[in-house]
């Protein structure tokens, strides 16, 4: 994928489904196999050193735990506290640098956000057009401290740059519709396996969108495609079972 942050975005989308496979596996050999897959993904996420990815994964895990059983959130908080004594020092240092403006990576992003916001004051309605070329043509006139950047390092700011406020609102409407559909199906679904995969679909998108606050998650076309695949999977799961008014039940 060419970049550790991009790898972290991909892992955010697939790890919840891997864990869902652990919970829904019919036999212990399969369960252990999926557990091994999930452990490798988590270890890989750790070594990306992507703080946005870590935050997204923690948020996805919290959403997964609350939807599965709210009591698990307390267990998760205890486990999170225990990680402080287990994880290597470099991980703790990297994680605690989030929000530290003396950190070069943090200050770099903040300056890009400020420059992008300044640019959007003039282009908020129509945007500047999609793609790196358009951004690199207009952004330098608004950049802070002459910081160059290929994109806004924020999914929502970049969508506004690409397509204006209308493009951003359309994206948010799609996400709102997705959540309404999947949460609505989850509240009515009786099948345990389908409920777990719905949780995976919801938590994966939630973690990805949170990570999108720190980076332009659609920069890599592979990750962009996989995001919409997850949206499609969640939508299919939401429509897997219909009401009892004579409509067809879809079987996986």
C-alpha cells in the first residue's frame, strides 16, 4: 500500500470483520485460525506507528464492544489501562504525543488544516476540483509556513476541496443513510451471526471515519474501493432480512 498510514486505514476496515469471524466460527480450529489472523492484524497496526490508525482502532473496538454487550466496555477500559504496562516505551511515547504541537507530525497537519480552511473561505461553494494537481495548484497561495502538501490530511476538508460544500453534504448524507439503515436492522435482527457482522460493518466505518479526521483516507484508490465495499456489505447485511409482510428473506 506504499504508506503505513494507508495500511492502517485498510486494517481499520478489515479487522472488525476478522474479529466477527472469531465470534461466529462454528468450530474451535476455525475460531483459533481467525483469532490468529486478527492478532497478526493488530500487531501489524501497532507497527504502522499510525496514531490516527490507533485512535480509529480504539474507537472501532469501543463501538464493537458497546453494541455486542455494553458491559464489555468496562473490561476494555481495564485492558486499555493494562496496556500501559505491557506495550513498549516507543508506543507509549508515540501515542501520548497526540495533540502535542511540538511534535513535527502534529504541527505539520495543523498548519495544513489552517491553510486548507483559509483556502476554503474562498472556494467553499464549488471547491477547487478533484485531484492532487488541483490542490497543489491552489493550496500554495494559502499555505502556512510555506508547508507543501499533496492533500488536506483530513477526509472531510479534502472532500470540500474536491467538490465544495455540496459534495461534503452528499457524502455525509450517504453516511447518515448507512448508519440509519444498519442501526435500524441491528435493532430488529434476531439472528446472532447477522447481528455480529452488522456490528463489524458499523464499527469498521466508524473507526475509518475517525481516522479520516487526521488524514485523507481516500488518497489511495485501493482503500477507497475497500471502504465502499464495506459500505456495500453493511447495506446488504441490513437488507438481509425483511419484515414479515410477505417479502423475501435473503440468505447468506
